[in-house]
C-alpha cells in the first residue's frame, strides 16, 4: 500500500502538548491517590499480608487496635499532586485531568482518522512484526534503524499498542474501580477480575506510561534532538533548529511551571482549588455515576474487614455503649409531617433487608460484608417528607476527635434519589451479628453505589432539609468540608 509523506500538522503538535500536560497532572495526582493506601492486591478482600506490592514505609502493628488510616503514606509535593496526604484534592485533580486528557485524545483521534495521518499509527501489513524485531535488534547493537514515515516499524508498533491497547485498558480499569459501576454491573467487574485487579492493572498502566515517556525522551535525543524538535514544533526538520529548541524547551518549562502552580495553590488555598476543579466536572460525575443503583448479591464475607477511623470518645457515646444502646433513639426531624423517635428494637421491628456487597473505601481498599437493616425508603414512608425536602442530613455521635473543637461532629448529606435506591439502608447488623463498634455501632448508613466515606457511622438521627449550605461549611459532609472531598455524590 502506497502512503504519502506524513508531516506534523498544527493540530497534531497542539494535541501532543496538551497530552503531555494532562499526563503529568494525571500521573502526579495518581501518585497522591496511591499514597492513601500504598498496597496492591489481586483479591477484593485486601487481607493484610496478601498484597503483591507494598509501598508503605512503616510497620503497622496488627495485633493492636489499628485502622486504615495507619496505612496512609504522605508523599512529597515534589512527587505527588498536591502531596502531604491530600487525597480529596488528589482525586479532584485526577478527575479534572482525565477530562482534559480525554478531550485532547478525542480531538487527536478524530483528526487522525479524518486525514491520511492514521497511517502514522496503524500498521497496514503483517510485515510490521519482523520489521519491528529487526529494528529492535538494530537498537541493541547501539545503531539507529532507518527512518520511517515518519516512524520506523518498532516505533509505529509501539505507538499503536500505546494508543489502541494500553490507553483503552487504563480507561476501562479506571471506570471499573468506580463503586457506582461495580455495584451496578457486578458480574462484568467480576468477569474482568474484580476491583482490586482493575486497581493493580491501572497502576501497571501508570508505570507503562512513565516508562514509555522515558524511552520516548531518550529516543528523541538519540535520533537527533534538534531535528526531532524542529519536526514536532515547527513541522520543519531542516531549518530554524535553534528556534525549535527554544520553543520546545519553553513548552516543557510551561508544563513544569503549571505543575508547580497547581501544587502550590492547592496546598495554600485547598478549598478554593477544590471549588474551581469542581466546575463542570461535578456535573459530569453526577451524570455518569450518580444515577446507577446497586444490584449486588455477592454472598461473600471477607475475613478481616478494615475499619477507618477511631471510635467516638465523647460522653454520650460511651454512655450508650455502657448501656448497650438500650436507651438509644434514632431521631427523624426537619421537613417531615411526622417526626420520629425510634429505639433500636423499634427499628428492628420494621421490615429487614439484608444485602451482601463490596465495600469500597476512598483510600482504595475493599472488603465483602453482609449488612442487615431497614431501608431508608421505609423510614421516609413513616415520616412523610414535605414537598420541599430535597436532602437528608445524617447526624452522628462521631465527634472526629482529631480536632473536635474546630471541625465538629461527622455528618453526611445525600439527596432524595440516593436515599430511595433499593440498597440504601440504615444497617444495625454486619455479617449476621450486631454492628461492631469499629464499623459504626449502633447504626451505619449503607450506600452501596458510593465510596465508603459517604456511609456515615455512629448515626443518631436524620434531618430532612431543602438546602444544606448552612450546615458545616455547606459542602455536604464532614470530609467534604474538612478534607475537600466530593460534594453530594461519590460514585467514582
């Protein structure tokens, strides 16, 4: 097949720059996310000791009271975005960069196949394999293969696999890690290996991208830095090489500068950064992930379900604990026709629902458990929400004793749609026994299409409201207020 000479048009050069920019942000924010739980597994139980890769630089004493927060590894801002244990902002940057990277990629792919430039990536003959092998052997002999159009066979095959194999795999594993997707399509996720397999493959994809970048950089230098930059920057291999060098290095400096700016502004103004990164992205996240409902029925129980955070130490909770919650009442207040005060035995007298689901923590770990409790839908039928009621604010006995005088008690907000989903329950049992203290006794909210932090523990009441901007910092939950997590929904 005869091909025309392929140059480097402006659209290709521009998308190449934005791909480089967004990839640096993706990798650095991905590293921040890894720091929240720097261990990787091939099983969804995440049993301590079963990890195949462990970046944790400290020993966790498993025979004493420990939580998942003991497994966090804060990372330097020189490496992670933004660094210093800022998982919430790391996730915001990751999603924002994903959208930018995908838009740049869609533009690139569209123009690629609308022009003859698809031939630069797509092999048109099976001879590509022996020719690529020959080029590989030439590199091993410390010589350079003959130039191609514009790539030699090994380069073309590498680019083809990067664009049409590695990239779709990384996108797919990223989607499969979303609890909204694994809850809605559990058989699909299981068929492809499960959430932790997806997380491990996603990590290997990150490593592959970094490895490719380093090899790519080395090859550009080996094949002639000035000529290659002249091609890529000016679409001219022979003239004005010094100008190409200046523009090329200026573009690299701009990417580095934007990364430094993103890091500094995130650490200095975390709340404002969070709000800026949510513009547009929050609507996309809600559109694709919020409306999924869980259909899980795994019938599995993990041997060591992790707990996240220490139990409350306040007087009210310790008193209830000493009384075995006999005098505990669950309050329903706010925009309702009929306020409720329900003891535990009254809650247990309501129709019980059991569900075997996969708990997915925002840090990255997971476990299987069977939860028993009452559907929020049934509680709403009892209290009869007023027409203006749009949100449910779950209040807890958890004073977040890290900084109680500053940050107040833990709370969580969900909208009416999420509250009415089939597997949204107020759980009082876990694995056939009363809810353990570490997992939120006496009551825990279960939202099986959401990340674990939305499932408030130590719940003592719910308030139905029209607007939640006056509660806390108005972000829809304690972690959203204090740790800059997501507003209203956390399906990915």
